[in-house]
C-alpha cells in the first residue's frame, strides 16, 4: 500500500512543472526502431553455447530488427482504436538511422568505423521482404511517425577500442553480428555499449558531433522531411550537444528531470530541465510522463500506465507514453510480440473508454501544439 501511495505522489509531482493544455492528448513514443540487437535465435543460441553472458535481460533475449510481420500486426492494433477525431492511435517511431557495417570494419582490421543505413540493414536481414515499404505505408496511414533516436544505438568509440584490444569474446560476438556484450573494463554507464553519446574524454566529442549531423542528414534523405524530435539513446546527452541538435533544424529534445551527461573521465553529472524550457536557438525541451513496458519482468498490467495518464490529465499535461520495440518484437520469439500487442490493444481501448475526448497525436504534432500555447 505504501509503495502504491508513493507511486501516486510521484505521478502527480512530476507533472507540476512546465506547460499545460486543456486537451487530453496521448502520445506513444517507441524507441529503438531500425537498430540491430540480437541478430537471430540461432545467433543467441550460438553465443550461449560459447559460454557468453548474453541472457542478461529482455533486450538480448527478445529484441531484433523489426520484421514485416512485426509491423503488420502492430499497425493492425493501432488502426483498431479511434479517438474523438476518428484518428487511429499513432506511434512515434524513434529511429536509429544506421548500424555497423561489420564487413568493412573487419576489413580495416578494426582501425576504421563504417556504418550502413538502417534501410540497408533491413534488406540484408530480410532480402525477400520489403520491410521498409511497410514503414512508408504506416506513414501514409498517419499511424507511424518516425523521429530521430540517433545514428546508431552503440557507444561506437569504446566498442572499437575493445575490438582493437582483441577481446576474444567480443570478436566472437562481432563475427556473429552482435554488439551488446558485457565486456570487462567498461565504465558502468556504457555496459553493453548502448549509450551512443557517452564518452570518457573530450577528444571523443567531435566523433559524436558528426554522428548527430550525419543522423539528421540520413533522416532527411530517407524520409524526405526534417526530423522535429530528438531522443538521445539511453538518455545520456552532454549540454554542449544541444546547440548541435538545434543547428540541424530539430525543434524538440527529450530530457529527463535529472538528465545525465558525461563529465571528467566518464563520470556522470546531472542537469535539471523541465518541459517547455528553451535551449539554444529556441530548441524546446520536453519529457515523458508515462511508461508502458509489457514484457518487462516487473510488468503487472496496464493499471500503472492508466494511473500515469490520469495524473497527466489532472495537471493538464499531454500523456507521453514511453515504450520500446522489444515489447512488440517477434523475430526471435513470436509469442513475445503476441503478448505485447495484446496488452497494447487493451491499453488503447481502455484509454478511449475512460477518456472519450482523448486525442491521439504524434510527438511532432503534440509538441508543436504545446509550443504554440506556451
């Protein structure tokens, strides 16, 4: 009972600062699309048989590059629920624009990093399926709105350093197209090489600045439009990068109430930001205030998410729901996708029943609305 009370207090307190609106807006932001994780079930079993510790959490166990069936079944769920304006549920797909080009990196003797666009990775993984065609169909149907999650979901410079040190387990994982291996000697924030914008020395910042610029250029090339929203992977982002993001034309940067960033020797510091606060060149900060992770081991049903939405609406805030591709990924285990989509459908139907005047919006539309009324 006390933990529930404490959770209710937190749900309300986090919604007090920042902008307000009378409209009941629901946004679903789903991270990690386009990014590789576990290449396949066969690779997972090969790594396990090698004695590598890859069964460390739900991402390595379930998450893989989205399949056509993943998107088809997800889109059916989104289309099945309408808001007061007859708009289907919308998912903002926070997209990584590139993945490592393993062949070119190997050919360089691990001295040079090379990447391929995520559309090329989709073709390489699924040569007999035009998965990106489904992306375009989702965009045309106004249920799927890509925004920017970075260039690749990898701490590239540390990964390349460990590869050059000839870590045998990491090389084996590399040869199987897998990156996110727990590796001795890594700083705690960079375990499994996940946070793209983490660094341990200022000399590494120039590489990351280029990756930000590259990611926006690739986004414009692939989607023929400008990204409006940027969500740094793992939420680690140095204040010096804010201006780089705004200079590319991005309007909104995701922040948390205690936003971590690398400092001396890779230690983390924190800055406090609130939704609606302005950064360089009118860059506007925003946050998420709801969570939906149906394949997390602590998930107990849709009730927590509904309470978080209720608190957001009580304080006249959009309900911005954070989730991840892993919840709807079926390429390794189709049952994982089935369970996640059943919970998503249950959540969406309950939302429209509980709040008949709700409006589903993409991050772009909701944030542009909020900025206009500040």
